[in-house]
């Protein structure tokens, strides 16, 4: 899912990311998501925590095996911290380069970096060829669309 929020931080991510989305989350079971947040890092959360947000839920067509592997990749990262350097990467690509930031590093995560990495690991999409130091939620929304994502009316899991 892709989130538009009303917070100042979310507004900055939406603006710097130039995609209009401030958060990327991953539906992993009925009523549950795994995502990376500043408060709590990577965790399994009830989807209800997003009830007051504008969320666009998309389903990327892929095999049941790719879904299983992507969810396993996400679950393997639960407990990892949030990557605050990713916010700096939005504000300054030069600063991000100085920090030698690699969006695939699994030490800590920004929401859309986690989603991109897990999709690669699971085979939901091919390896993403990018020179970017971070993936924005808008970038991942574009990847999902390019893979033929289907818009859902509500958070479903099949």
C-alpha cells in the first residue's frame, strides 16, 4: 500500500520524493502489514493503524511462491531499526553520497527501501537497476504500476 499523510514529516517526504506518497507498506496477512516506521523500526503492525490515512492498496501480480518468498524476506527484517539517513538522502543526494548510503543495506530500513529489497528477494519484481541512494514511496508505486499492479478497494490478502 501507498500512503498520503497529513504530518509535516510526511509532507516533506511527499515533496522531496516528487511522487505524492509518503509511506510504503506491505500487506502480509489478513489485517496485518510489515513496514518500517520512525517509531518502532521494522515491525508487523495491524492494518488498522492506517485507518485515518489515505492509502492506495495495490496487488502486484506474481506467483504464490514469489508472494511467499517476499513475505519471508519482510519477516526476516522485523526488529531492524528505521534508517534515518534515508531522510537525509531525500533532502540532499550529496549528503547521502557522503554517507555512502546503499538502499539495499539490511542494517536498517526506510519504508520504500524495505519494500524494494523484499520484492527483489522474493521475485515479485526483477532486480531494480538504479543509481539512486534511496527509493521513494513514489518510486515503488511506479514499480508496482509497471509490474501491472491491480488497485484494490480495501486491504485484501489472497
